[in-house]
C-alpha cells in the first residue's frame, strides 16, 4: 500500500484516470493498449498519462522500438493507495475519489451485458456491530479483496488476457449516518 498526498488523490478523482490506473496496475501496458481496453482513442489518454506520470502514480517501465516508433510501457506504482496529509484535506480528497469509484461501479453495473453466463452481483447490507469488532471486519474485507487480486493472472501481452473476462469488485465499508441527519 502506498501513501499519497491530497494532490495525487485529486489526480485520481477523474473517472478515466482511475480506470487507467487500474489497468496499468495489473501489468505494464502501453497507452495504446489501455485505450483499446477502455474503448477510447489513444490521443484522448496521452494528457492523462502525462498527469499520472507527473504525480508519480505511473512510471515509465521501458521503451521498445516497434516499426519505427517508440512504444512506452507504463506501470502503476501501487494497486492500493491511501491518503496521507492533513485530515481535513484528506476527507475532501477521499470523498472525491469515493465519488469517482462509486460512479464507475454504477456505470459498470448499468452497462453490464445481460444474458451472460454469470450475471452481475449487487448486494448491500447495513449491520450493527460493536465498535471493537470494526477493525477485524475491515481486515477481513481487505483480505478478501487481496485474495481476489492474487487470482488475477499477470503478463499482459503474452496471451494471458485473451482467456480472461474482466470483472470489477467495489467494496465500501463505511459508517452509516443516523436517519434524519
């Protein structure tokens, strides 16, 4: 896990940049490969790649010659990012990133293909638990997400991704405001 400044988190508050970082964090990719996965023209992504690289969230891993052009392969520096810095600024940055993540999840659910072998799963439950158990629940959820991530094959560009289907998991564990507040 990597601690980032509020400015870095704001760079991720853009939905396209957040999705790009998810893809670059999976394995090294070129901007063109990410553009294809997102269904976007590569020219739309170059500005975002530059912003992510400036913030240090994206790193140039290597350059390769390909038919007279130079391909730049980037990698995300972390698959998980945590805010660091003044609490008040962190709150605003976290809210912006949370809004982006939840909006992305909403769009994925609304545009999910219907009639597939496995339908999308959506669940929400509000639980009342003793405060002392909250850290254990957070850890269990975190470990579950880590376990899912460890099952993701690495090695883009080597045929691994062709046999895979992309699914997104969004988990939110947050206190619920009392009714009427």
